[in-house]
């Protein structure tokens, strides 16, 4: 009997988690082709850093790759001298993900998972299967496909394009090492900005690091020591405004009981996908326009030791956080002159910096995607961008919905590309559940 073949496009944590769950089937496992264009398998963008100062923003105790083995990473880390209550280095978690992949490759006499270092440029329907074409010129047929492409490159910003100012990607380690001396501007104030600010401050004795976003919000801090949330998952009304008011009332009530706000956010986590899906499209768009920055800094928090280092940079004036927008940018000799306008102000402030680093995070606006594979899938009507502007439209089983409103039973998605549908879909605790479910259906 011919063994089924599953092609997984993308080999970051999402792709590896699906492959590992499939490999656990032993003799019943399909042949898995794990395709990754970067050549780095298991790490993806999140865990490819080599800087030990870049830490996870979730404690080790909740970072297992397996939904039914919650302490797997904690045990692995303990064997290497780490503690389950720590925020491990991202590099260390990348080592763990590579370990998971090697274990999957050894399953079924080393034939369950095969690495393919190449880029998929098209994926077309062929009867009940899929024909995949690679940039190398190779092609093959698969019985099922899992799209696990992770975070895309950050969006280009028109004001810098107009001034012909090249932006440095926060994920380009080589370019970051070549940043010239002087002040630096970081676009964005989230966790990526925190990582880059710490890296730059460690390697540069002089110069100010400016971080700018519309609201100038830095990530809040995890509780230390940790505390589990008390009570059931926090249930909120379906209407957005009512939900916001109810959540604020609950936070005030918890504060009166001496409970920190972090526990209120943690109590929401299990219920967030259902709440998101109950919102109308207009409400989702309103949330993304007005509430998302506040959600992000409270939901995606920094490790206490990272927050302490950031506060030290702020106190010394090495890091300055600005709110507002860049309204103009041009070359000024070897420097870059930018004009910054604070929120609710018409006054412009001039900054001269040696470099501008884009820390705004990966783009999920697939309506503007230029990646050959995504362009082809959209053009062929196999997938369609989500109407709220986040990733692709998918059904409850994580299958992309095509132009005709239908999905196909042997094509799945996982990770950031599903954020428009599930909202909570980019962190390990959610991805591991999605990976196991997809493997079960395959």
C-alpha cells in the first residue's frame, strides 16, 4: 500500500510541531517533507537569535511542544541545568525545537520526516493531490499540504520609501552588526524593539536609542514570582464595547481584592479565540485600530529581568521612547534626518540618526503580499486574505477558505497566518494544540 505524503511548507516551530505529531504515529505515519527556504530547520525567526540576552516571554513551564506533555520543555531544560520557572533564552528554545525535530526524524527508522532545503513557489491542485514546484526547478506531488510559513517580512513604510531611505530589518543580524556609531531610531516599541535595544546598548557605549510608535507603549512585565490565575476563564459579553467595560470592571474588582491585573489577562486567554470569533468584522477592525496596542503590551509581557534592564536604559537616557509618527525622512550627509510629530500635536521635531531599524513586526496583510507562493494561491482562488487584514481566511478546522467560499480537506494552515480567524494563534501554547489537531486530521 502506498504511504501518503504530507508536505509542510515552513520549518519554524509551527512546521516542526506538525511534523513531530505526525511522526509519533510510528508505522502509520505518512512520509513528511519539511520544506524550508532559509536552510535553518526548527528555529524560525523567533528562535534564530544567538544572543543569550534575548529571552522568551513565557516561562519554561508553559513552553512544551506537546499539548499532552506540558512539562516536556521544563524537563529538557532541567537536564541542562535550567529551571522551569525561568524565562529561557530564545536560542535555548531553538535548541529544544531542533531536538524535537531530530526525534521526529528518527521515528519509523529515520524515514518519517525528510528535510528539503528549498522554496516552494507554487502549489496547484492535481486531482485529489497537490503539485508543488520549487525554486530549484524540482517538483513533487503531495497528498496533503500544511502551510506553516510563519511571520512575513515587516511592511515597508511609505515615508522612508519616498525619501529613498533603506530600513534595516530587526531580523537581519548581519546588518545590525554593521550599524554605524551614533543615535539610532527603532520603529515600534514592542518586544522586538526591546530585544534590539538591549543588543545595541550592550555593543555601543555612546549614542541614544530612540524607539517610536504611535502610542509609545512598552511591554508590561510578568509577575515575579509567578501566580496562577484564580477562578474560571473570564467570560465577557460578545459586543466589543460591553466586553471592554466588563473587563475593566473585573480588573478594578480584582485590584480591590489585592490581585494584580496580570491575572485578569491570564484568565481571558482560554476564552479569547471564542470572544474574537463572536465579534463582527466591523468590531474586529475597530479593535485592531484602537485597542490592539493596549492588548499587545498587556498580553505579550516581558520577563522581569528584561524589564529591569529596559528601565535602567530609560533611567540613564540611553533609551528614549517617543509617541507619534514620522512625517518626513531624508539623507543628511551620512546621517538620516527624520521629522517626528508627537500625537495630538502639529509641532515637528527633527532627529538625526545613523540608522533606522524596522521593529514593527511581521506583516500579515496578505492582500499586499508579493511572495510568489501566496500570490499564486490567491490568484488561483485556493486561498483568500482575511477581511480584517490579518493573514488568510480559514475555517474552524484551520483549512484555508478559497475565493468560492469553500475549503479543501487536505490543505491546512497553522501559526501567524491564522491570526485573523483565531487571534490567539502565534504563541507556543496555542500552536502546539493546533499542530496536534492538524496531525490528527491528516
